[in-house]
C-alpha cells in the first residue's frame, strides 16, 4: 500500500491528507498535531476515526489544512481521515457511518444581505 490522498471540508476549512503506514505520527501544516490543536476536544476529534476502527498508531498522517477556524479544520481533517480509512478497508464504513464521521456537514455561515445589519438582523420596524 502506498500513500492514500483524500480531502475533507467543513464550513470554510479544507483539509488534504496523505495517509501511509507508519507509527501514528500526525503532522498538521508541518507541525505536530498536539502543537497545532492544543485543546483535548480537538485532539479527540482527530483520533476518533482511528479509535473507532482500532487502528491507533498504525498510520502516519500528513495534513495540509487552510480556511475557517480550528474547530472546522479539525472536523475537516476527521472527515478526510474517515474517507481514507474506508478506502483502505471498506468494512469500516458501517462503524464510521454509525458515528456520523462519513457525512459532509453542509452548514455554512449565511451571507449578509444589503440593507440589513447582519444576515437576519434588521433595522427596528416603526409602524408610525
């Protein structure tokens, strides 16, 4: 097996990952994942596909991610990792799908409309 290349998206974040057999090193934008994602919640999100498929420490992941905030980036990486693991072994798809890791979350920020203060906030209505 050589390098598997997949991508994942969430809000405005786009993650491209390169997954290959190794010792479990995750590099995000040429930095260790623990240094890039400092909170425990985000680190848990990164390891979720591997813990579900019981493959911790078996694959090295090199990630290029841009756009959005760190939470959106972590979820984009999680989706890309899930897609790569399914490419390795299609039997893992049911376990990952049950946890909701194979679905692209389509929710985006609604755009601001002209004549309004924000996307939905408007000037106060005066009847008289």
